[in-house]
C-alpha cells in the first residue's frame, strides 16, 4: 500500500455512530423515542431509524412529517408539526443525545488496530457526522484520549449544508491535504445520507452493514445469532447500502483494509468513483 501512487487510496473519511463507535447505532434511537415520548407522541425504533444519517434537525423534521407521527401531533396540539417545533425538540434532544452517545462511545471492535495500521501506511483520516457539535464535543474528547486523532471532525452544524451535500466532505479533503483528489479518498458510512455525501464529493464509498444502522443490532446480538440469521441480516443490510450507492460493503470497519484492496484493484482497471 503506497498512498503516493495515483491508483492508491490516500485518505479515509469516517462517519461516527454505527461506523467507528456505537455498534448498531443505538444511541440516537433511544434518544429519539424518549424525546417524542416526553411530548406524549409514540414513535417506534423502526420509525426513528428511517431518516438516520441526516443532520439531527432534519432528522427531527422528517420524523415530524411522517403520517403516523404527524397525525398524533395534530391530534395533541391542534396544529401541524412545524419548523419551530423541530428547533424546540432539537434543543431538548442535544443533551439527551450527548449522554446517550457517551454511554455508547466504545469503538467498534477492531477499529483502532485498523486505524493505526492504515495511518502507519501513510493514509490520512477525517470524519463527518450527523450529530451536532454540542453532542459530539465529549465524544471527540473521549476518542482523542484513546488515540483517535483525525485531521478534522465535521459536525452537521459546522457547515452551511450538511449531508447529503458534499460540503463536509470538501472540508475533510482540504484538512487531509487532498483537495481535488476525491478519487483517492473513501467515505465509510452506515447510512444513505452519509454515503450520498461521499458520492457527491466524487469519492469512493464503503457501506458498513453489520455494525451500523441498516442492521441495528447490538454486538452481543450479532455474536449470538446463528450463521443463517447472520447471513440473512447481512444480505438485507448490504442491499440497502448498495441501493444507496456504496461501491463496496463490509461487515464493520475492522474489514476496511479488504475494501481498500478491492477498490485499488478497481482503480488499477481504470475505474473511478
């Protein structure tokens, strides 16, 4: 692996929840359910997952516009869910979500070994997230204390237009000194909006199936499942990520070196993102 060659990957942009921390991307789900429950609105984990990967204000707005949720809001409040409601809910959500994110801040098994190895081979790292800066600050500090020091962390409210817009990716390319070299960069993510920002920037994309939002299982549940159950769940989650535009799909970030090797083979054959 020689990142100086034209047909080699030189940079990795990582998502956070479900990709490098929080196996199953469970922290946001409980917080969303609790948030709406505080307002006597019942939402399911499955509903909470649908807009996953969007900036949190857009996620809340999307939930408020879902027919079942919108109907409950209208019945309870006597008016439709609006932008002011979304802003109010976001202000309540941030401290709840920050605590939940910290509670589930363990790195995905195998991540740090892969990170150190790729870094030693000269690859640059940066990150984007649908979390706000307020939610991310303690998580960033905890990750840094454990040795994860990306060139940049772009939170959804750090940029004028967050995912699926490429603005966050472009800031990452700049920070990694890879501006104009998106074809030598991989965006790793477990959600459609997160993959979309990579595609919009002109980068390769790798979807994370097993550890992410598409599956939504705890690490323990995954390990306890039968081989047949694992295969079926992996197939379903992978299909969602491929449909979202992932060039490659892996179980977790621990398998990233394999995906890099496959992408570099594709580059050798003349493929571009």
